[in-house]
């Protein structure tokens, strides 16, 4: 759109701001401060409308907090506080996402879970001049992947449409949609039927690889169906397993991108809605570039780790640095997320650790400037072997002794965590978790699994990408080349490599992606050309390892299906399809 539209004397111009916020679940006072600061800044810029993301008031997802009547009541009190504050921003209409108790006119709710807990509404309210002017409730409640909204919410009814003065005697009629509402045609169509000339979408949609482009495409479908421009406010930040990338945007009535906020950072995006005679409202604003896929993935992992550490009050992080590629990548991510002063590494060599592993670990720690120490686990290992000797009499060494080394390391790392308060970062990747190539209470011991949803083949891609880029100012080329090129090994027995026990990672990861993320059956995977023996091996290991994954730490979800909230398979399970 040409920049001189707003100077047309017949044009009505409406400045709009989108608050791309990073709330903390349950921190109502802190979230109110964030929202009020955004409103003050928007008002100072002359905005007449400020759009916030879905459930910005309480944070998303609040999960079973929403089943507590006191929590919902406290959210309502916080909303009323913001309504009172809105009198300080005359002319500004604040569209706020929040939970709401059921109105008396709403059909009676069935208690969730049969325990007398009443669900609530996922709502958006329009606040202006000290009052709540309108309240709309989300109609479409997702119940797939990480979403579990039918557990906590009741679907809303009707439309949410309100008028906004737009100058030159004109008024802009605005329709509200909340996240999943905009993924179906009917709510948008009904808003248009009620007179809406602009659609606002409040959103909290977790990131996964490729999700941002998918969102924009689905919103273009709504624009094409209705002929209405659309403004989309998206959450930013991480909450436990999920991370939100921001990337709020606006589309013109012809589907053209009119504005876009940056990815993975809070931002107040300012744009203008402009009306010309006999034309749809047009939108204009800055358009931030979209990071390329590996850069976007790196930012997601960095933000997921940083927010988990900061929002939970940990002073820093520590990890076992083995000289292998997984721990090297976790260290690079940790330094980018927290800075070198808040990261500590330990090399805990056993009798089977290669000397080059010690050398490479020292070099990487030096490159990144973190505190690094070496403590041999051999004395503890020998003491435990001596203690167990009479109990193991007559049995040859096997996996037990390998796992013992991993568990010694876990004990030492957790002891440091207890003493100094830093969170232990585990270093296992998705391929290892899928197949159980990890030790329960050993290398799985820790508070956050940074690579939990990153397959091994992508670990290599990310390591090479990070060596070629410096996204956070910590310096390029942090990972010694030999760490990337050496065959991966757990170094728990002589001359061990990962491929002694597993198919090649390119094959393994492809099978896991088809089975876990695409839900293909064993027969379908084999029919697609994958070796039957490898498919059967991987799926057998996947089934056998369910009990391990259930006891592992949280980690950031970055694929369409992670081993977390959207993977709920029974431990006791004889199905083989």
C-alpha cells in the first residue's frame, strides 16, 4: 500500500498496536504490569486500539489452575484493575485475553472430571474509559496435540463485535476471534454477518518447525472467505514444554501481508488501519523478516531454556560435558541463553573415556568462557563394583556396569545442583529418548532436557549452523570440529559407538518421524521402502522405553509431536501396529 493513503483528506486513519507479550503463568500482578505498560506506550503513540494475545492476563497454558475457582476469581479482579486503569488512557480500547467464570445466562456446565470442579470461559474483553465494554468467549476449543482445552473451558456462544470511532465521523466495526476460532470458517463468517469490517485474532499457538508459515496461510483463507482484513496477536516466550515465537502479523483484505512483528522477542507492533471511500479498510505497518528454519529453531531452543531457568528462579545451569556432540550443543545453547557466567560444566571421565574427549571438552569450555572442572568417577565406580561384587557373583559384566557409570555422573551433577542451586541440563536427544538409548537416573537425571525434541540428525545440522553463525553475540565457531566429525559414543565400554546398538541415525530418525509425528503404522513405514528389520527394531525399542520417558525431565517442544504432553501412550502395552 502506498504511504500517502493516510494523507488523503477523505481517509479515516486508525492507529492500532499489537502487544506481543511474554507473560508468566499465574503471575497476575506481573502480567498486569506488562499489559499496563504496553497500554501506556500504545496510548503515547496515539493508538486507538491495543490487541493482546490469548489469555495474556494469566499466561498460557494455565492448565488445572483454571479449575480452581479462586484462581479464576483472582483473574477477574486483575481484569477489573486493568479496566479501572483504562480510564488513564482515554480513547484507547484494550482488547484483553483472560479466563472468565461462567455467566449466569450460560448453560449449566458439567463438572470437569466429576469432582465438582467447574470449568470456565476462554475470553476476551474490551476495556475502555474505566469500563468493560464487551466480553467474548472462545467457541472452538482444541483438544489435540498439546491442547487440552476441553478439560478446563466451556465453549462460548455468539459473536463479539464492537464499534470503534475512527475519525471523519466514521466508525470501524471490529469482530473478535480467539485462536482456534480462526481455524474454522464459521466464526469469522458470523462476525462478518454481524457487520464486522476488521477481524482481530488473539492467539497462543505453540511453535513447532514450520508452524508460523502454516498460521499465516490459514489466516489468508479466512481473509479470502470474508474479504476482511485481519490483525493477529501472538504470544511470545516459553512455558514448561511449549514455546511461542511471537511473529504477530496483519493481512490486508486481499490477503497481502501488511505488517509483521519480530520472532521470539516481545514487541509493541504499531500499524494503521486506513479507510477510503467505497474501499475495504487497509492496513499498513513494518514487516519484520522471518528467520531461516535453523535460525528459528535455534531461537526457539534458546528462548525455551532461558524462560524455564528465569521464570523458575534458577541462578544458572550446569551440565556434564562429555566431549560429544550432544553435550557440546547443549553448552552452546546454554551460553547463548544465559551467558557464560551462569553456566558451569563438569567432565566426569570413567576408565573408558577417550583422552581426545577430555581435550575437546576443555577446548570448547575455553572457547565459550565457562567454568569447567574435571572429576574422575573411577574411584566411585570401583568402590561400587566392590560393594556389588558379592551380589553379582557368577554374572559377567554387562549393561549394568555401563549404566552404573552414567548413574554416578547423575548423582554428582545433582549434588552440585543441590549445593549451588543451578539446574542440571540433560543432554539426550529425541532419537535417544525414542529408543531408550539413555540411562534412567543417569544421563536422564536433571531438571531440563534441552534437546528432548531434537532428533540426532538435526543435532548435527544445528551444530554446524551455530559454528557458522553468532546469533547472540557469544562468538562464532564454539564447537570444535572434531566433536562434530567423530562417531558418536557413550564411552561406557571399550571402543563403543552408538551404531553398535542402533540403526544409522538418518534411518532411525526417519522411522521415528513417520511413527511418532505422522502416526504411520509399521506396515505403512515398511511399504514406504524402509527395511523391515530396522522398522521392527526401532518400534520395539520405542515401546520398551516408554517407562523411561515418563520419568524424564521436561524439554522444549519443537516438532509437531514431542515426547511430552502430546504423547500419552501406556507403559503397559502389547499393541504392535
